[in-house]
C-alpha cells in the first residue's frame, strides 16, 4: 500500500497500469507464438531466428543488424515469474513516481531507462577483458524498473509505505531489498553485462528527475504524440481542462486530503496547486507535513 488512504487512478490517468498491461501483452504474445509453432512442430530454430532474434537484444557483434531491438527487448520476459517480479516492483516504485510528478511522465521515463540501459549493456561488451559478448539474448524490463526505483528515491527519499494505520516501511528499506535482489539476479560473477544494464537504467532515472527539477521536459515528444491522438477524439476545451487539472486530480485522488482541525480547504487547494505548477519537491517541510495530516483517515 502507498500512503495511508488513496484512490487508484482510472486507466486513462494510470500510466503504471498501462505499462503493466503492455508488458503482459508482450509476454503473452511471445509465449503464444512459441506455443503455436511448437504445436505445429516447427523447429525451435525458426522461432529463435524470426522472433527472438528480432525483439530481444543480441550480443554486441550481432547488434548492428538488429539495432531496433534496443526499443523492444524491455517488453518481453523470459518467464512468468520474471515478469511478475518486475511488474510488482514497477507498481511499488512507479505508483510513487506517478503520484509525485504525474502520470504523463511515466511512460517516457520507462522508455528512456530501457534505451539507456540497452546502450550500457552493449557498451559493456566492448570493454577489454569482457567474455560475455556471445551470451544469450537480453530481454526484460529490469533497466526501466531500476530507473523507477532511483527516480522514487530521488524525489522522496523520506517517503514511507503504510501497510496498516500504524505500521509503515521506509522507501529506503524497500529500495535496498530491491537492489539486493537485482544484484543477485544479475549474478555479476558470471554475467557482467546485465549489471551495466541496471546501471544505465539507474542513471537515466536520476537524470530524468534532474531534468524536470531544472525546468526541462524530456517527455515533450510524448506529450505532442498523445495530445495529437486525444484531439482526434475529444473537444479542444475538454482536453485543455484535463491538462489543467490532471496532476492536481491525481495527487488529490492518491492523498485524498480533507479539511481537518486547523487545516482549511483553501490551504489544501493552495498546496495542490503548488504541486500542479511546480511539483511535489517545491513544497516546504511544513507543507508536506500538513498534506500528510490532511490525508490521514479520521
């Protein structure tokens, strides 16, 4: 659970859910094609050649001929439990990031972390003494999930997850457990390249937040595309109103702040408007504490 009381945003304003659905569709589609070809007694080599080699990142020696795989490898997973684990962590960290900077930032951040993680993965196999240039194909959203974890830590290092009204776990503790599991999974003593993949995703997650804090919108291209699609189906006035209120509505649905003793609705609105215009990081320590108190269930 994240926060003490909150609502779950609808699908249109829940980029975390969209990413989970997209990853699930990628996993099911990949597995379904494999199952159909297996039933049809098509040799495994055919599936590998025409599907695996075209959507997962190959070794660096084969990458130039499959350059597009840097944008596709993160949408497929090698097994159900790998997918399940990645999606659980994506929900934990992604929901927090979404709450703090808005749902429109999540998908671009996911893609950027995937791309940079892939670049680091390929570059790592060019290092002197690297013996893994011929390893199996890389797939999975690990780089993007690590990026989300680093972004969450950068945005709200003091955040706590409420499991009950009285029991809470600091974000830092959750992150330490997550990073430890990722390192174990990467098995760095045997496969050096996956570690560089995680490092690339982590650096991009931090850089994305840094850019936002400095007034740079790395997701500008995504806004143009998504807004253009929306304009085909929605009146301009409705779209403009949605853009004015979406971040405030998202924060309010997750925090569910309500007037309390000594906390007026006007003060709550003022804080939500500040988050909408400048981000959660712009709040003072007193404002964050007031928002927390206003979100507590009475």
